[in-house]
C-alpha cells in the first residue's frame, strides 16, 4: 500500500495524494481549496495547510501542476487538452 496513489477530482483539478504523508490519504476541504487557489492565482503565495510549506505552480509541457515543496505531500494539476 505504500506505493499506491489515490486520485481525486475537485473543481477541475486532478489530485494525487501519497498515503505515507498522512494516515488519511484523502485531502480535507482546506487542502483542496489551497490547491485550487494556487491553480487560479499562480503568482500568489499559498501555504500548504498540511505541512506549512509553500505550494508551487509549474507548467510541464501542456499540463499544469500545483504541489507542495515537501516530498510526498499534496499535489494537484490539470492535464493538457
């Protein structure tokens, strides 16, 4: 189970959570809102509600990713059209 990824969708964002980061692998509403806020406002500084690190915005090819700077924390993104 340590390598299993959980995928959710919220507000058009596909998110992946890695279970070793937290006992409950699913994100809370605050975590989902933080990812969505960073996706909508890339220049804004958004803090991860799970660990307190900054959430970053990256363009990867024709996709966009928003993720915490801490390894194996929260992640969200949009895949290219």
